């Protein structure tokens, strides 16, 4: 398959690119500094561009079979909360995803896999209390934009999959994460390598289309979800 990865130089994006190449797919890696991936080998095309620029996005979506979106802000979250992002628009997730969806509709590309975050959308009320406090105090602007991103995807009319990992780590792991379509999680962390593998699985298989999928590392027993009180 020909697969575009938008946000290809972030942790999950790099993991997805590597897994796609390992599985023999033709990969277009797209980000502001995608050319740092040029030496990765395999069927890789690295293209620099701005995910929030519809013209940049349009030219890389054309001719693809599927698109994986792993957009986000990689700067220190406390600094971003206090002063805003220096390098990345605060609405990069929703704006970039909106541009991708528009281009996919124009060019007849159907499969869209988007990494968001556990604790938004369908899992909003399942987030443990400590994580809810972090979201509210530290990550509120990013989480609000991720909520908008999820709405864009759900209303796209495409063959979409929303992938919601818990807290990401760089620990090596040889297998897949624990996968749940009901919001169950087995831990509060998951390696980016595992997430990358599942993103590719969501591209290749049709069983998760139209679903929100929670990802976590396997553990001895599920983490108890603490549902928030109704807000309305």
C-alpha cells in the first residue's frame, strides 16, 4: 500500500514509518523536517511541509491508499501551558487533520488512522482522577484541540480509526499493546513502538474502522477507571 504519515518525525510517527517500511509498504513521511528520515531505507519518500497548509497537504495526499496522522506538540508541556508553543500552532491537531480530511475527500482516499489521546471523546469519563487533573491544569489547550480533532474525524465520512494511547514512553517493546474498543486499559503507559505497530495494523485491517481504540501496555490486571461526575 501507499501510506502517508503526517507528523512523521514525532515519536509515534517515526515508529509508524519504521513499521510500515518493515512490512513493505510505500511510505510518504510528511512533517516540517521530514528529510531527517531520508536515510531510513525501504520505499520511503520524505517531504518537508506544513500540516496546517492545505496546499502542502493536498500534494502529499494525492495518490495515497491510506493516511496516518500523528500530529502534536513536542515542547515541554509546562512551558506551553504558561507561554504557548514556540514552534507549533496550538491547534495543529485539528487544523492539520481538517486539511488532511479535505484533501482525502478531493482525491478519493478512504482509510484514515488518527492518533489522539486516551481521555478524550469516548474515553473522556474513564480517565483516572490523577490524569484528569493533569489534563485540566497542564494540558487543557492541547486536550481541547484534540477533542476538536476527534470531532473532525468522526464527521469526515471516511473509513476512520481513532487511536487513543495512554501516556507514551520510549521503552522498547517487541509486541503489540493491549487493545480495547470499550476503553479498558491495563496500565497508564504504553511504548511508542507498540503504538506504531498498532497504527500500521489499523491501516492494514478493516476490523477497527469507525471505532475508537484505547491502547496501553499489558499488565496483570486492569487499571480502575474513575468516572467523572456529570458536567451537565
